[in-house]
């Protein structure tokens, strides 16, 4: 179902990064193409064999913190993941309409936070390269707490470190396990992103309200420009 946001009840807008504001095509290329290629070259393997070696390693930690940790994968593969991302940073790009949405949130006076599973070197590179870092008052990284966003304990720790009212928050993400965790924690409005990768077809998210992209929410946000009693913003990371 298409999401309809009650903007009058939103003071905090908390967004995922990869697949929500930034095109997941970068990450799908990086992990699906570049890492297997470089691993094959390093170890004298065919690309097919390299994929066969890496696939179970990836799957064994999916939706856990190591899955998102560049240090973990550097150790496992012997590749410098942070440098590899630097080498192909020209592929990093926003989802169409995402920046206009960020600007509209700030113009409305609402609090704009980023909540990401990306490792520090990854989110810092991406926000710097795109210039999107300037829009966010706070960047909340799961590696700060030791739990991924899929884990309820992430939200508990995040709220303790960065106080907010879940009942007055909107959270958007492209991952259903993450959205379900946020919903279970008590975030009042969660929105799924159905087209996180510009190179792939839109995919359904049936369990929660969803939109193709954040741009779909911009018109209704512009129609509700004032957040009630929002305190002054101070950027923190």
C-alpha cells in the first residue's frame, strides 16, 4: 500500500542511507561485481569460483553487524574494502528526488537524522562525496552500539544516546527486517522504499506502507511546512 504520512504528528524524520537516499546500485555493484573480481584476482581464481567461495561467507552473516563492517570483510578477504570504495566512489549517487526531500524536511523545521548500518568509513565517504552530510543534524551508526538496525537493541541504545520520541517519528528504509524492528520499537510511522536500486525493477513491500522513493512524499510534506515546537538544530555525529 502507498504510504500516507501524517506530517502533523512528525517531529523527527529518521532516514536510512543506502537504498533510501543513495542509490543501492553502488552497493550491489561493489559487493556483487567488484569484490568477487578483486578476490578472484588476488587468489588466482576464476570469477565463478570466487563467487562460490564468497556467497556462503556473505550469507552466514546477513542482517548481523559483521555483514555491514568493512573491517570484517577486509580481514576475511584480504582486500582493503575502504580503499576499494574510495577507488569507485564516482559510482556513488543519490536516488532521484532524494535531495529535494531532504531540503523540504529542513525547510519544514523538522529534525532530520540519519540511521545507518554502514561502517564509519563507508557513510563518511558517501556523505562527503554527495554533499548530503550537510543536511543531517545527527548521524546514528549501528557500529556505535554493537547492534544492527534489524535488532531491537539498536533502537533502544539509539534512543538512550540520542533522545527522541518514537511516537512523533517517521522512519524510512528499504529493508523490511529493519522496518519491522523500528515498528516493534514503537516508531509511529514507518515507510518502505520499493525501488532502492535504479538499475533494478521496483519490488513490493507489503507488510508496511511504502513508496517507490522519498520523492513521492515531498508534495505532502510541502503542504505541511511547520513542525510543532521543534527545538533548534545542532549537527552531531
